[in-house]
C-alpha cells in the first residue's frame, strides 16, 4: 500500500494524534536514559544511594510515560485498523455484488472468499502494526541522534553513517521479500480456488471413482503453497538476522569508541553511559519497522489486491454521465437503448461485443439467438449490470448512462441463469430470494405456479426442508423450478434469462416452457438461448454472431429474409432429422 495508506479515510487525525504521542514517547526515552545514566554514574562515583532517590523517581516517571504512550498508540492504531478493515470489507462486498457472478467466476470463488475473510484481517493487522512503527521510525531516531550529538560528536557520526547502510539493506531485502510474497499470494489464490472446487466436485469424483487420485492434485497444489511460504519465511528470517547483526555491530562500534576514550581519560562516564543507553533505542524503531513489515507483508499484498478491486471503475467514473433516481421504477412506458455497445474482456483480445445497437421497450419479449460464443451471455451480463461496456452508451428513459450497474436498476431486474444458485437454507427461504418479506401463502402460490407442488409434498420438512449444499440435493429441473418460483413471487418488471434450459432434457424443457410463457405475461423479457423453439413466442429476435448483431426482426420477418436466422433454423431442422 505504501502511499495509498496515507489516502485512507480518517487517517490524518489519527496520524496527528500518534505523531504527538511519538514525540512524547521519544522525549521520555531521552529523559529515561539521561536520568538512568545520572543515577548509575553517581552510584559508581560513590555517592550515597539515598541521594539518588529523586533521580530514580524521575527515571521511573519517564519509563511510565513511555509505556502509557505506547498503550495509547496501540489503542488508536487498533481502533483505526478495525474501522478501516470493516469499511474495506463493506466496500469490497458491494463492489463484488456490483461486478456480478461473471467476475466471481473469473477470479475464483475460493480466492474472493479468502480475500474477504482472511485478507481483511491481515490488512487490519498490517495497519495496526505499521502505523505506529512508521511514525516512530521517522521521528525517534532523528531526535535521539540530535541529542547524542550534543553529548558526543564521534558517537553521533558513527550512528549517522551506519543508519543508511541499515536502511539500504532493508530496502534490498524488502524487494526480495515482496517478490516472494507475491508468489506466495498467487499460490494461495490457486490453493483457495482448488479447495472450493474440490469440495464442490467431491461427490462427482467419488461417483467416478477418482476421489483417491484427486488427492495427488491436492498434494501438488498444497506443496506449491508450502514451498512459496518457506521461501518467504527464509527471506524474513534473513532480514531479521541482518537487522540484528548490523544493529549490534553499530552499537558495538559506539561502545568500543566510548570505552577507549574512557580508558584514555578523554571522556567522562555520564555522557558515555547516556550515549550507550540511547544507541540501541536509536536503531529500535527502524528494526521494528523492518520486522513488522515482513511479518505483515501478506496483509499489505491483500490490501493492494482488495483496493484494486474496489477502485476498478469507481462510482464517480460510472456515474459521471447520469444516474437513476433512488425511487426510479420501470413502467409500461419505459424504454432502454444500447448504442454502439462494445465489451472487451482482456487487453489485446478481440471484443466479446462490438457495435451493438438495441432498443428495448416495456412489455417487449426479446429473444437473443446465436451459436456458442456469439456474445449472448455477455449481452445479458451488460443488461443485468454485471459487465460494464468498454465503449458505447446506455440510455434508460432518455437518461444517458455509462452502464447499468446501479443498484436502482438491478432492483428492477430478475436474473435466471443456466444453473440457478440454490442456497444452503430452507426451500421457503430460497424461493423468497427476491422477495424476503413474502408470506408463506404467497410462497405456496409461487411454488404451485412453478410446478414444484408435488416435490414439496414429498419432502419430509415441506417448505422448511433444508436444500442446497447443506441439505437435500435437487435435480437440474427442480432447481430451475425454484428459480421460476422466485420469479413468480417477485414483482420485478424486467426478466433476464441466460440459457435457462440449456442443461435440461427436451421433455423437462417443454414442461417448463408453458410455465415460463405464463410468467412472461406483462413483463419485459430478454431471453438468450440456442433453442430456436422459443423464438416464435418472442416479439423481436436478435441474431448474434461473433459479438455483432447480424439481424433483428420477428420470426416471420427473418424467415422471409432467409439470412442468418433462416440458416440456423434450417441447420437445427436438419440436425433433428
């Protein structure tokens, strides 16, 4: 994070308070050394112990002040780190919901879950430890060195010369440690995703008899992470050893210089002892910065990874062209227009969508057809706000917008994907996903409309039966019926469907089709599919090929045109024959 750390919200007053405490702490360190040296020197000179009580009490007061400032520094840093971590977790979760399931699939669910849970904790630890160390490393050595110069110029010169050597070595080791930590973070990302994928597929692996051989894959991924972790630890241990070695060498040089001059009578005991006490304190803040930096480097990397996600397409950038009012609602006179829309997922790669122009009005049913990879799902993701266009404009009811990622728009849409997600909860809770305030009677009506009634009757717990990963498993057709029940229960006016029946057999699909057509009544529908039997029921058909819109029209118009749609129909008819 480095410079970005100074840009965290609310850090300025925290830094100001901790800077004041650091100054007080540094003064207490200097006074503590001064009074301790005076007490020891006086006793060494043969003065009575009783006469040193006052100086000893002053030493204890300085020591107490030092500990109190350390306590307050840690308390302030811990509180700020807690607030910052909670804020970052909230921002990250909001951004992940904004980016949608496509981004989660691309980055890996395991990686994102680990980042939200462990990454935030590590980043919080990084802030909590590093903030006081940074300030102490900036103020304390300078003030102590200045005081040492007033006592002994030679010792001051030795300390001045050795500190840059220590800092340069810290930088070199830090660069090496950063490289190792980045490698460790990458392998940890792979391990997280591999672990989640293994859990999801464990039942399938067991069914295919591959569960034992899969353990070799787990061992290989775990071994890569272990190797990366050991490399990072070796670098950290090397850094700690180097810091301690150079510090001891510098303090020993000062001690030898002072000792020789004391023996030769060129120096008195009091300033020599004061300098000797302060020399380790001079290096201590820098040593602590180095030690804590390496100990929390994974937190720094996690913070940068989270900040990169949060900063991707910031809200200000997205909303600079226009926003929907908080109370906006899609009405029977609403319209949505896409102009010159393009989407490029990766730099240097070809566009997934290119120059798409499309107009959608309330109550219209649009079918998007095309071969696999034509851009159907990408277009659905743009309409659902899961993807931001790389170029082009979006217009909602006459308002120009850069994308549809706003929560206000998402609250108007209902999304039914190829494989609806079934939460580990009761059947009732799963159906109430879009309408959490719905009553049980409303849930029952939606379940009956979706054809799930017979399934519920066979469940021992009825609507309270646990389903999903932690309960009873449902078939693909039953999962789609749960998604339909959600849609029947919801009053959202826009329905987006991405290949909703792609993984179902044709008999189950035709059963669901009648229910879905009933659901479409009075709604604005965009259906992306490669099953052409849906198209006669659509008001408008959009034929896509390699990210571009080839044809637009009704079923009859496109058949008469005998273009790309006509070719798809003939191809499917020949395949069926």
